[in-house]
C-alpha cells in the first residue's frame, strides 16, 4: 500500500515541527519532518540540555527514543490500518552528540510483512558522523489506527 492517506497527510507536514502526534514522548522531542516516502522517514532534532546525561552529552535513552519514534512514524505511513508496536529495539551508540547539535534520524524499511515489519535506523550529525544506529521489528496489534487521538498528523 505505497500510496495511502497517512503518507499523503505526512507529506503535507514536511518542514514542520511534529508536536501534535499521539506519541507524547515524540512530541517532547520537537523534531522537524524533513522527508517521507513509503518505507522512509527522516526527522531532524536539535540536542537540548534536557536531552543530556550528566556528562552533558546526548543521553542514550533519548537517542533510543529518537530512533524508536522515527521508526514508529515511518511504520505508520506504510498505511496499516492497525497500530504496530515494537517487539525489539537494538541500538549501537557510536559517538557523542552535544547541546545545540542538529541530528538527522533516518528510518528505512528493510522488510515489510503481513504481521511484522523490520526497520533499520541511524542518527547522524550535521557533518554526517554516525552517532547511533539501530534496528527494530514491529508487530501488528488489534488497535485500529482510527482509535488513536490526532491520527492525521502522526
């Protein structure tokens, strides 16, 4: 289902801050949608102080949230009428990111199945340095997308 209403609605949001989605944690990140296609979603985030660990670098939990939320958004625009949820999230943390840095998070569909979708994702900085990379499998639930609040922008 490469062309669907979810994808068309998301394309209208390119260049805007995504802060009204059903993902409250994702809204907190205040990411800017940069690109969306079937099987691909790219967001940009600016590292804020509250994203950092005591060493004043991007907290691994926040990096994980970025990867998971972008994968979730990318999966959403595949058009499944039911919510899909993560059954695993594997992450390698490879470099530090600091307050004020712009980070790009890109998720790509590796394999789409009837019940499970496999994704890969990465975080890079403005110079293209790989900050973290990950993969995740999402499984279909019985929760209709239509039951989510504000599902037009997420």
